[in-house]
């Protein structure tokens, strides 16, 4: 499990806001890191960058896009030089996005399904290292989500007999982004019927339908799962339950915890000393209460907020960890 820097993206007007829900008679406090940037950069290589750029610029929440070259060893290469394969650059789309409007996870889902990430150094009839599949992350949260998405989608593809994923995932700091020539920028806007070669696996990424989820869940559950809120202590359905069973993510059904690892911590929320499997969750460093730093727990399958994990508190458990999880993030299936 990776622990990386992050504070969960929340609505822009939610800083320190106390939200009350009359229907539940509960109160939840929504907080966020007020220093969070209003925009982020992301870099994706999916083969020919003409079609890829259009797919990204059409996504709500994407501020602007450009295309260029990345991952090679020659400064300021030309398109002709890149096409020889001798500079080792990949054709890349730079995506400037507003994380309050569209998540990096959503960009990853688009990335993995707009091309074939199992195809090495080619996409369809486009062959060469410049057409390789690659992600260049710009912060530690992107790093964790990119590796996790590869793992999640890889499992889905494997069930269909496809794989493995060969996408390169590397730090953008090690690879300068060189802007491509002007005629490449938003090429399909200038040439609507232009070349747009993108093969794909034809397999959908197991994403959550945000609108449908919002309609299915009660307001508190949605705010906790998707906006990183916290239910009030000692009010959750599963705080002190001892029912034998499996605890799953309320948003996607992914198995997260088992009753065998649940214990009474007295903290006011369901407590476990370990998840069902290490790769069932993602761990991210949460600075929303800085200078206090916590470790946030999210569902690895749908990226929903679950709670936080603490260690070194002296509990008599095999791990000396307390996975403090919101009841409304979970569904208990007795067995």
C-alpha cells in the first residue's frame, strides 16, 4: 500500500462549512486544505495525440489542453525527429484541469479506455516508440491513483483474457514537456474529419456513475464517500456491531474489511486492525487539518473516501493500527 500526499478534493465552497441534514438529524463537518491548487497538470500518452487531445478537451472540468513530446533525450525535438524513433519521445497530451470539477481518477478512466494499454509501442496501425502508452504524474496523489488504476483495469482485462497492461508510469519531473508545432495543437478542431486513430480494448473501466450514485445514496453517505466528509461520532450504524460478515464499499461493492478484524476502540466509529486485502484500499497523506497530518483511506476500486488509519496508539491488536471508517461508507453483508 502506498502512502502519498493528498487532501481529498471537495467542493470549492466547502471549506470549514458545517452541513446539516434534517432527514438524518446528523451533522457533518466538511473540511479541505485551503491551499489546494485550483488547477493541476496531467500528462498522458495514448498513441497519436490528435484524437487523444480532443477526447480530453471535451471533458467538463478540463481547462485547456496542448500536445507535445515527452520522455525522450533530445531538447526541443521536431515532429519529424520524434517520428524517426531516435529521440525516444512519446506523443503526449498535456491536460490542465480543475480538480474541483473533474478528478484525476476520471481522467485516468478516460485514458485507459481511449486506447489499448496492452499494446506495446503501437496503437492500431501507428507503430513506433512515439506511440507508446504512458502516464507522467505531477504529484504523489496522481502517482498513487495511476498505479492503482493500472492494477484495477488490469484485473478487469485479465478476466476477458486481455493483457497485461504495458503503460509506463513515471514522474513528470524527470521528463521535460516540449510543446509540439502549432499545426498539431487542437488539430481535429481545425480538421474535424482529420485522422483519429485510436484502438481500444473495448472493455469498460469499472467506474462509478456519479449522477446515479448521488440519486441512490442518502445525502450523508454521498458527502462522506464522494466529498470526503465525516459522519458524527457515535452515530454510525456499525460503530459497535459484532455481526459476523464482510464490510463492502457502499458506492461500488468492493470488499474492504471483515468482521474478524473489527474491534471496540471507543473512538466513535467502526474500527478495524486491517483491511481484507492490502490492495482493497489506497492510502493517501491528508493535510486538510494541517499541521496535523493524517493518513486517508479510500476504496481502491472507486476512489471513495472511507476514513483514516492511525497507528502506534497502543491497541492490543496484531497490527497496532486503527482503521477508523465511516459507517455510511460501508455495507455489512452477514454470513
